[in-house]
């Protein structure tokens, strides 16, 4: 299990990095945390000819609160930085709650959020979190500079809207709506494993205590992280009582159709969609109530 | 510039090393074979078992999931750096012996390095926290019970001495 | 002379081997380096069954760093099927079709991962690059993948045997049909039990160094059987035994996976080292480990129990299929163990058991901790649970009524064990073990008080209690050489290897007591054939029992030499002498003493002849060969909570009461049990090797083959009952495998209980389980 040979560069500026990427195109891969890429290379399932290492870039390890209350996260922010960030714990408890489900401490010390999102493993937690939060992704290449909405970013398994020479250089999590509550829940075989099913929820309450808005996203549920807009629409304007939650759970299992895999049957995953949707919404609404009463 | 060979300068257990390597050389292989520090063990080479855990800039990482050039300019600690130069064991090592926290001992160096960083950050760790922190290191011999006991003992000793 | 004191024997002495292991100084096989070291990688079959049409290695020839490439065609007379390691026991009408593996596949590959070629290069990276450049033309053949279909007469044939029969064995005791006719209730079920992969954290590996001038081969191998590897290499390579040294250095866990003989790599690397006159290293990577190392797998049991109204077992019948894998070098050890384990600790008047071992296009099946016993224990324990339910008897009570009584030992079972002797339990106290287990887990109060309360709160909690026996400490023999050095330190050498079992300490404890030194003044060498070349190896829970007793006998002989020489020195009777703190003292003159180091010098004089009938030095070599194995026993109990929606299971409490005879070091015994239980939990709920119909393993990573973590294994509460073995002077019984054996039926019973089997929940008749599978069972059950 030794990787195939490759040529290597560790540029000192993002411009240099993007120029090299433009030069080598598909032959080159970005190396950020490497916690997904390097195992794949060790198995020789990936054999990139060129690796462009981001780790020597200056100024990419930032977690910055925006004036609107959102948070921007740079390309070299590790999972463990998010785990220990007081800013994120306060502003985006959903990301803070979910990050502890990502692999193990040693992996979180090395893996980056942007790398994880660009890898686009549908079983991974943070892509679903970004969908639920309505995150925005900053993509740059030598020739372009644009923002992509999370809902447009994940196209298929390991496939994103990034063009060949684009790099995901930061993500922005917009502020949570007022009166909101969030919850991330997953069921995995062992701690640190990919989820058998995971759900990220953001809900908000109006002044009458009814559901103003809900966003519910799933990991391990399909070829990409998936939103359940139908469930969200049904919840809007409803009083979030047990009946509403049970209906939402039932509806989620109709809306989300997980494919199953070598470990799991589709039917069981579907069952977990219902179970976790109910549980996560119950917690999220309870948290929304708490935040509203504060 | 793209390079086929890379010069790497790194400090391992306080000692400075400078080597020219192929960029694909895994840091675990560099430490073991190029530097001869064979206390860091390799168990899976896909980042699951934790046997190769070392500290890079005081944080535990999988040495099998870093390429050697990525260690350039960084400080590494391995199990060989734990005990005093006079051979006196680190309190963690002492506790592992006292509590029979190892059997074959192959996973042990990775666990010691993980726990060294963990205790530094969690000087009053509970059993639950210890078990969670250990969950990225597989041990096939002990069933973890005595490892947890050993870490608890080390926490109490290190906490008590500071 | 005065008797030795048990100062250390039986005490939780801290380990001698810990300091090097904790500091990174301990030498494992991959730590060995020579300036001329070359590195080996194996090309392995991607097909489960295919004819090799052509192997083209030319593209590797001009590659930088590639030294040599070998295929079967290069091996000459060295290419031959490996010897049969364990022949079948002499059971009447037994059928055994011997088909063993070869060093490299030549015409046909029979499992994914079978080695086809090897590359020698300057480093492993370059060797793996070269593998990608070897072109093999395979003509795929039909695959016998799944066990039951592979046993059909028209199934694709792995070898040249119709129905893929590797063996057929029937063992009978009493008259089952009569028992069945007399029974009030007969219960028949089909059980599926898969045991998985050992997955030691250190994979296998071997370093071989051929010294051309000395014509000598040195081998360092991560093996459980260094002496057997030594013998095999000498025989197969045509070398004298003096021309080979095999060392098993520190080995990072084995659990059975490092005892197969002869792994192709263990033959090929020394052979290639000799061809090249060089030092070669091969370290198995984790990907290879999933396909190249022996495994345990599945059995399908169609079992019946005949019981009377009061729950007494009248008879058992079992017909089972055993997945043998592609070759059978390890004979029938695993399925015979399963056959014997079905009898458990119970009085079974009639038993009719037959099995077929079936060749499949999958890796070789050989023992993994428990070695087939898990399968058998699951069958009997589940049958008792079902019988109890049907008869309306408490599941603990049915066990009480059938346990072999304490006055019935030695207890003969009337069938043959894997060691070719009649299955006989030497000693035991089974009922007290069960009662103690129930007491610690609080069975009565849990069932009567706690469970109803928790259920009323909506919690799904359940309890499971099972019993088991384990045959341990089998022959043929082990030996030990013990010597006092002039420094006063004691050296003990034995042929068995060590993979974490604490032999450096437990053998030192035995020596320290007899020779009056401290434990850390005893240096133990295990698994170095230059130090000690005789023995069988570390497996079958036999190391402490067999080698431990050999150490005891050798130390007793050295003790006698010490005392006799000191008596001569002091001109007194040896009766008046004691050995303490490394000194021999006379009882009446405490200030008169001589160190054993000084005596060692006196025993090896530069002048004066060795008298007839005496030997120089304070050393002795002794062997111990038990007539038959010794039977350990115990009971496990657990309380689980199941999340009825997700079917995630949490073990809330786990209790083991165990009887391994007289323990040498209770700390070590407990560690062995903890580790065994963890593997048992893995087997019950986490670890499943998955193959597709083409014989491809589907989950060959540690992210997909789920070894339990620190969050998945509970605290284990332990107690010991000591019933000394009658089969050896120290009264020891083996303990290495015990923890792993009965976990799954306890888990199944507890989960069934939690999910309300009594209220119509589904029976659990298979292992391993998973949340997904439990959910399916619950969905399909009557609710």
C-alpha cells in the first residue's frame, strides 16, 4: 500500500498554486488535509501525476465572522479548528455539533473543511450541514472567481460543480434565521465511522411559535447530500407538535430514498430517515423554543 | 516548481534532520526507515488503526496520511521522545505498565502519543472522555479496559504533580 | 531440601517486557534492517478462480530498482504442494481430501489474493510499481463462493472433488434416535454462524537473510510457530537444521492468523533470499492481510435437541457444513472443535454429529481465537434457550439441571478431540461458576425487579447468561532450557513464540520462585531456534500450560543442581539449604552464603573433570508433554439496552466468571479475558467479512471491517474460580481463547430478551448481527 509516484509542489501563494493547476489541469490534484486523498492513493485507487500542496499557503487558516453574522472559513481550517472555535460554537452550533462526528481526533487535526466539502463524499457529515445552513462556496481558478450555493455544489458521488481548475478556497455559512434551533444527529456503527444515516436540521419559529422555516439535509442518503424540501414545506406554518413531527418523519421516509450499500439495506436506511428526522426535529424545535425565550 | 525530489528539514524529538526524499514517501516510512525511529508502528496505511499516530506540532496525526514533504519545517514527536534520556519512563508509560495497559504492544506507541496530547488538553479527563479520545486507536489485545485504567491513573498522577 | 516458595507464582507481577514495548525499543519484524536489504511485493490473483494462461514479466525488466521477478516456473523442485500440517484424527470412516497450497500459483488460482509472482526491488514503493507492470492472462473459471451452493454435487469444483468435499466426519455417542423417541420435546433449528478475521494490528511479515559464505539462512518472522517454520524450511529448502535460524521477534498479535504452515510468503521470501544471496523483507500490508492471511468463516448447522419435560438433555443431533476455503493444510482442527464444543459443559447422553468441510474459492480457513468453538457453543446455548422457552423453564435453570456435576470428573465425552485423544474434561466446578456469575450480574433481581421497571419506562433491556468449556493445553509437547549465568541472572529459553501473552513475565515468575531470584532477574527468550529449537508453537491456549510446565521442570532440575553443588561447597546436606535473593544460605548459619552466580562459575571449572553422570554448568533442558488437554470453563453474562427504533445495542454490564485452573499471573489472565471478550463482541455485532458471488471480498479495509473500538467494549467484571488441572503439575489450564468463545450466544440471548422474545419477538439464529439485521428480524417477526 504505497502510493504511485507523483511530482510535487508546495506553492507560497494562491496565485502560484492556481497557475500550476491551470498548467497541469486534470493531472494535478490539490492536497489539503489529505485524509481522504492519501488513503485512496495508498490503495493506488488514485494516481495523480501532480500534487499541489495547499498547506504552505499563507493566510488560509481563518475563521472570520462577517458583519451580517455569518462566518467565513478558509481553505486550511482543520476540522479540529472548527471543533474548538468559540465563534462557530456560538454562531453555528449545527456545524459545531456535527464536526465531532467526523472521523477521529487524529483525522480532525489534519483534515480540512474545504477539502472535505470538495471531496463530496455523500456519506460525509459536513456537506449535509452546509446544505442545511445554506452555505456558499468560494471557487477560484487562475481565470475565474465565483461563489456557488451549497445547493448547486454537490452534483454526484465525489463530483462537484467545481470546474477542472477551480479550487474551493473558502466557505461562508450565512447567519441563522432569528428564533432558530438546529440539530445534527447520526447513527453510525462505531464512533468516527461514516453514518448509516445522518440528518442536519435548521428550524425557526415565528412569534406565534409556529414553524417559520425548516431546512433538513441528510448524509448517507444518496449520491449527494440531500435536502428534503417537501418535508420543509409541509412543516412551514405548522405548530411543531408531536403529530407534526410524526408526519414529518413519515414524509421524510417517502421523500428520501437511500440506495443502500454493502453494509446496509435501503429499507433500513429509509427507516432510519424517519427515526432520525423525528428525533432531530424534536431537538431542533426545542432548542428554537429555548433560544426564542432567551 | 514541480519537484521529483524534495528536501525536507524537520525536528524529530528535538533533533534536527535534513533529508532528500521522493514526495510520495509516507511520513510513517520516513520516520521508521529513513530516520530509524522504528517505535512508530504501521498497522493499516489507510488512517483507521491509529498505530502510526505521532505528534506534529504537538497535535496527534496519522503518520501514514502525510507525505514526508509536508513535515518540512514542522516539529515531530514520536514514542522514542517520551521517556527521559536517563531511561526514566514518562508517567503515561509508567501507568501503562502499572495497569497492564498493553499486551503485544504494537498499537501502544500510537496510543501513548494520542493520549499525551489528550491529557495535556484534558488534565481532568473522565472515563467517558478518555474512551472517546481513544476511539481512533484500535487495539486487538486488551479490550481497552486496562488502557482506560492506565490513562486514568496517568491523569491522576500528572494532574496531581502539576 | 526446602521447597521453593510461591512468592511470584499466582501474583499480579508487572511485566518484564513492558519497558521496551513502551519506549519503542522492542524489535518487531519490520524494524529489522540490513544495509543490503531488498524488498518484496507479491502479485496476487484478482480472480477467485481462474486458469493462468500466461504471465508476462518483461515490462518489469528494465525498470530502475527492480532486482528480480519470480513466478512458479522459476521454482523448479521447490514448487510443490505444502505439507499437511495437521493430519485428520483417526476417526472411523472419515473422509479427507488433502489439497494444500503451493508457494506460487502455477496453473490455476483458487482465491482472490493467491500469490502468483513476486518482485524484489530496492524498496517497497518500487516493488509495488513493478507489480503494475506484470501482465497475467487469466481465463476465469466458475466460482464456488457461497458455502451451501458449493456443497452441491454439480457445483463448480475448486479442485477435482465433486461437491467440493474436503472432509466428511461423523462422530456418535449413545443412541440419538432412542433419545428422540423418549423425548417430551424435540427442537430443531438451522443456525448460521460466521466467525471472522483475526486482524492483529501488526500484519504478517518476514525477513530472510542468506549468508553465502556461511551457507546459512536467518529468518525473522511474525509467526506463532517459529520451530515449525524452521523445520519446514530445512526440509523444503534441502538445508540442514544447523543452517537455519528462525526468530519470532516481538510479534504484534496473532490470534491464530500467524500459525498457518506454510504461508506461501514464508517459503518464497527465504527461497528468493537464497537465490539472490541477499537480505529480503516482505511486510504484508493491510490490503493483503484481508486476502492473504487465514480466516475463519461460516458454518451452517441443522441441529436438534431432545429434552425431557423437566428440561434434561436426552440427546443432540447436529449436521453441519463448514467453509474450508481453497486449501486445507490445517486439517480438521476448526470443524472438529465445533463438533466437540456442541457438547458444552453439559451431560449429553446421546450425540450424533456429522459434518462436511467444503472447499470454496476463498482464503484458507485456519484457527482464529476460539477455532471453531464459537460455532458449537452458539448451537448448544441457543438450543437450550429455545428449549427452556418451550418448556416454560427459566433459561438459567435449564442450564443448572444439565451441567456436569462436580463429582463426575474426569468426565469422558465418548468422542474424539482435535488432539487425537478422547474428549475428556479433567476437572471442573461448573455449577459454582454459574451461580457466582448470576450473583455478580444480579440475575434474579434484574429479572424480577429492574427489568419490569425499565420496561415500563420504555427501555428495551435484556439479560443473557451462557456457559462454556474450552479444551486447552494440548500436546504434543514443549521444552525449556534454563541456565544460571555467572552474573547470577537466569536465562530461560523456550521454543514457543510470543504475541502479547506475557511469557517474558509468567515464565520468569515460575523460574524466579524455584531459583530464588527476582522476576526481573530472569531473561526469557521465546521463539529463537538458535536458543531453543524444539516445540510446536503458541496456539490453542497452550503456551502457559505446556511450555510453563516445561519451564517448571527445567527450573526444578536446575534448583536441584544448585542445591547439590552448594551442599558440596558448604559440606552440608542440601536439606539444610535455601535459595533466596539469588543466594544459597544454610539454615543454621544465616551469614554463610554463596550467590548462584558464583555457583555457576564453580559448576563450570577450568580444571578438574566433570564427574560421570554430571554436566557442567547450572543448566537443564526439560520437556513437558501432557497426555491430553485440560479443560477450562466459565460463564458469561451481559445486560444490554437496545434502541428499538435504530436497533443500536449498548452493553450495560458484562460479567465473566472463569476457571483456568491455577493462574500464574491473575493480571495477565484478566487481560487475556478482556481482549477475548472484545473480539467476541466484534464477532457478535460488528465483524462480518462479505464476499460477493464472484468470491471477491467486499469490505477489505478497516473502515469497512469493523473492529470494536474503546467505545464499543464495556467494562468487564471478572471473578475466578480455581479448579486445578489434573493434567499437569502446576494445575494450569489455558486462557488465551476463552474470553472470545461464548460472547455471541450471550449477546443473542440478551438482545432477544430486550426485544421481547417472550412476547413473540423473533428468534436470533445467526451471527454476526448488526442493527440492520436486527431491524429486519424484528420486522419479519411476529409483533
